[in-house]
C-alpha cells in the first residue's frame, strides 16, 4: 500500500515536480559566476548575474499565477501591461538598491542613476520569463478546458442515453395534451386549458429549443415567465411570486444565452421557498445593462433539500464555467430563514 500512496502523491504533484526539474535544469545550464558578484554586470559581461537569474522564476510565477488569471484573462489589457511594467521597474530598482549596499557606491540614488538599465541580460531574463509563463498558463488553461469539455460531453451523452431509454414519444405527449386541452374547453374549464397549453409550450421548449447551443434572450425570458405562471397555479393565496424582467427595448437585438442556464436557480426557489400552507414570498428579478445579465432570486427557506448543493445547481455551476469562463459571478447566500442567489453573466463584450 505504501507504493500506491507514493504513486498517488507523484500523480497529484506531477506538475510541481516538473517545475522543480525545469528550474534545476535552468540554473545548472546558465553560465553565471555566483562567487564574483550578485548584481554588477560589469564584472562578468555576457553572463547573467545571480540576481538576474533569480528574477526569472519570480516573474514567471507572478505572471502565471497572479497577473494572467486576474487581469489578462479578464481582458484588462492596460492593467496587465502596467502591472508588468511596474514589476520590471520594481525589480530593477531593487537591483540598484542592492548594488548601493554591496558595491562601491554607497547611495541608493547614486546607484540608481549609475546602474539603472545597464544590465541587458536582466531585461532578457524578465522578457523570457514573461513569454514562457504566458505560454505555460495559456497551454495549461487550454488543457483544463479540453478535460472539462470531454467530461461534459461524456455526461451529456450519458444523459441523452438515459433520456432515450425513458422517454415517451413526444408526438404522443403533444397529441395527448391537445386532447386534454380540447376536453378542458368542452367542459368550460378555461384555467385548466390555459395550464395545459402552457405545459405544452414548456415541453416543446425543453425537447426542441433547448437543444441549441444558444437561444435569443427574450425567448428564454418568455420560457421563465410561462414556467412561473404554472408555478402560481399550485401556490396558496398567501404566496407572493414576483417576477421582473427587462423591457424589450433594453435587450439589444441578437443577444443570446445558453438555454436552461437560469431555470435551476428559479426552480430551486419555487421548490424550497413556497409553502402550500403558510405565507411566503419569492422575488425573481432579471435585468440587463452594458452587456451583463443579472439574476437575483430571493426566497424564504420553508423546506431544505436532503443533500445540499443539488445536481441541478452543480450542473448549473459547471455549465457557467464552460460557457462563460471568467465572464460570470455567482454569489449564493444561505441562512436558516432566507436563500439568495445573485448571478451576473457577461453576454456581450
């Protein structure tokens, strides 16, 4: 069993083991005279100083682990460029300061004026680290996305197979609904007829429209409105179910969204926030501004799921990461009395 633990440890830490080996190879291959001077390029021109050699790993990890995820991936181009420039200037200032302490010049300002910008190999090390770390980060993210896509595709295929095994012929269902609709009209039950018509619309959306990669945002909002209309039929007079959506003129033409992405949060509120006997209030507000869609759902907690973090919400999180990586914010706040979801998605740049 110890061999299995060691093997598992190597698998879990393989990336960092490779990092360590690469940096060992890097330091063993560069020709630097560590015993002569840490910072002064004049003592061994043409060879990197130890300071310049050590700068490369620092710049590599700051860029790969901090600047690219927080700035470049979020398209904050100016902030990213300025951060790289500031990092380079800070390191060069530090080199000049070390020279002021270790060299013949005993003044930071004098060393800064004398040596600032003189070590070209230092700048080559910085630029090399920026280039390699950027290539590393984008390659790593690309491989991670490939694994996520493969996993989602496998889950989708499995779900489709399960659906095909259990589904009834949709044409039979629609014909049956049409028969029930006509029967409700004959018996003068208009509310029942409307509910059957709405159910047919929801089924048609789920079986056909939702198979597309994206759908027009107004169509998705219409689906949510019809879903909530059906939910109101089962609520007591004491239940208040509010739904607010953006006006038609607030949504630019061509704005689309991945289907079935918002419904899990609304379905969760209706399932666990509506009581058939006591008063409850569920508020659903959807707005759209500056290319960002925002969904805020607030509901009381009248029932709790057997397992926290249900399949629907878990799948919704994964689909958000897949369709809108670094373009969404999801904040869920849960207490004993209330449950609040705040979801923001950038639909258009």
